[in-house]
């Protein structure tokens, strides 16, 4: 299982249920990486998408405590146990955790790879991803050349569990 995200210098990933910044090449990388795969997210992440609709050309699995929650074209689960049972139906290599903070924290122990678009700036953020650089079990195995979008510098990185 993998996780994929964009984070600022402080590992911030969102503010007021929105991404901190939208970088076209990061969006393209996300799309190319997850299309045809299984994406796992919380309800708030789903609701942050355009029209609150599931992502096209992917199996969308949404975790919510709300037993009455329903979304067309998404699989809804209500607990970590239910989620883990649902994920058994898929190849672990095809599963991508896409947020938000609580789902990332819950699923990180099950992930062996994390793709992080690292943005070289600190934003105001209210949701964070665990700092993999401070965790002994994670090592950065790939880092792209630094790229620029408008006035933002960023790079694509890959972390793997030791």
C-alpha cells in the first residue's frame, strides 16, 4: 500500500479542507499515479473535490463514521476494520491513501511507499502528515530535480519503509 500527498516545509497538507496550493505538475503526477488504482480517503477529502464527487477512473473508498453517508460511485466504509476488510479485495500495490490527516495517520503503518511532493515554503496549515524525515523506519529513496511553479519551488520525492 502507498500514500501520496503534497506537503509544505512543516509537513502541512491542508487548510480549511483545501490543499495548501495547487501545482499543475503535482496534480498531473497524482492523476497519472492513481488512475486505474484504488484511492482511500476520508469523507472531508472527498467533499473537498470538485462537486464532492469521487475521482474518475479509480475505485474510490471513503471512510466515514456516518452510517447514513452515501456517494454515487464510491465504496463507503465506517471503521478501520471495515476498511481493512474491503482492501483485501484489491492488490496492495494498487492501493493509494490520499488523505486527509486522520486517514493518513491510521493507514501509514500499512504503507511501504509514500510519494511526497515537497513544497519549499511554509503555509498556514491545520492538517499535517507525519514528518517522515524524523522517523527511523522511513528513508527517502528518490528526489527529483527542484522544479518551479510560479514562485514556488518543489520536488517530487519517494520514501520507502526500511
